[in-house]
C-alpha cells in the first residue's frame, strides 16, 4: 500500500509521520471525517478563531486528513451535541477544548464507547480518560504573569511603596485558570506575606466573560477606593476589561498582565496600558496535535514530553513552553503569528517604530 510521508515542524523539532493511504482523506472539511475539533467559544479570547482554527486547518491540510471543526459558543451542552454528531459520523479522534468537567467527561465516555480517542487540547479535564493532553505549561504561564506584574510595579517606581495588587482569574470551570493562578501566586504570595505587596481583591471570572470581568474590576475599584496598583489578569480579554475601567475613571495605567498575545493585548502593551502578555504559539500546539491525531488514527502511541497528574493517575502529555511578550520584544510576533497591520493601525500606529 502506498504510503504518505508527512513532515510537520514543531518549533525546532521535526517530526516525520508515515500515514497509509487508508488514513489519508481529502483535505476538504466534511460532515464525515476522521478528526473532530471542538472549539469552546469566540468571546473569551479571539485566539480560538483567529489563531487556533487556521493553525489546525493548515496542519490537517498538510497531513491530508479529513476533519470537522465546530465552535460551541460557550455552551457546554451544545459542545456535547457537536461531539455526539461527530462520533455518529465516524470520527476516530476527537480534539476537545473543554468547557466544563461534567460535559467533557461525558464526551470522553461517548468517544470511548465508539472506540474513538480523545486529545485534550489546551485545557485538561481532571478525571477524564483522554489518550493525551497537549498544551502549553499552564503554571509557567502564570509564573511569567506574576513576574510581569512585579516588573511593571518596579518600572513605575511602586514596588517599594507597598502597592496593592488584585487578581482577576479566569473561569472557575476551566482547570487552566487554577494552573495560571498557581503560577502567578507562586510569585506574588511570598511578596504578600513579607509585606512587600498588599493583597487586593481576588475573583474568578465566570466563563472567562470579558464583560463580567469589567463589572468585577469596577467593584474592586469601589472596594479599594481606586487604590489598585497592579492586576494579575489571566488573559488579554480580562486585561482589556481592566484597561477600559481605568480609562473610564480617568485613572493612570497600572502593572497589568495578560495572555494569548492578541492584537488588542499587544496594542495595550505598546500604548503603555498593559505590561505584558504570554504568547502561546498555537502553530506549535496545533501541529503537535495533528501529529498526535495521526498517530492515534494509525493505532500508535503519540509522542510525549512526559506526563501530568490526572487525579490518582498520570496522563501522557505534550507540554510546550510559553513566551513572555513585552514592549521590548513584541515585534517577534510579526513572524507570521500576527499581522503588523492588525496591531499598528489607527491610533496605535504611532506606537510602532
């Protein structure tokens, strides 16, 4: 049987995968497909549609495999229905971005009943039964965020003046929120304890909803009489909610973290309203996921970088290091990840040299 050799580049790693003609399918997205991708929403972060979707499309086209990709628009039951439809149509591999634990475990159980494999992508489902978890190092993301807030306080000359730092966590149904929180609190908690920083309000944001984040931060400002000097914000959407509130109250920029390296996040950075963001190059994660999916289709064990805790067990994982982006190095995003024209536009053009 003729074989197809597929070479996919993951950062500096080149992975060659051989796929039989029986696995290779037309690249066109179709209702009946070997691979089903379940994206979570389009509002918590623009990355899902602007970065992850095209990265998956490119990886699957390069691999010449059929796929179906849907977006649940933050509706867990809708995502379960989408998964059921994919499985009924013969999907052999489900790539799941979890919306909540209960629905995700149900999706994985349904896949198992049909002898399909699940890849947990970006968000781990604790207690789930996936074949592999592929993501960026969540705690490392939070560590970069915590260090970014500290650096921002120092840059503003506030670090030695007992600044108040608030924390705006992600959605409580997303395991990643706890990983990010553990990361930035590993930096901030010792500083709260020794009195260098003053612990301000801390709250999770339901469903990573940016509008709710704005309301939450407004309430934080009321509780502190506008005395907040820094915020560990879990992603760029939440960070922008902070920026909008600060501008509405005619307050100055504060030390502020983010995540996802979105055009809006980078615009806030270059204009001085956000200290940093964390870049997770989804081209790497999508490519690694495509390689893993192909291996599972062939009945092989996907390549891993190790394992992660999954309750009392260990789950095979492929974990990728994240990168901190600041005003000093944001231009590296223009290497094909972001378009310069999407950042350096309108009132932000003057900040791009």
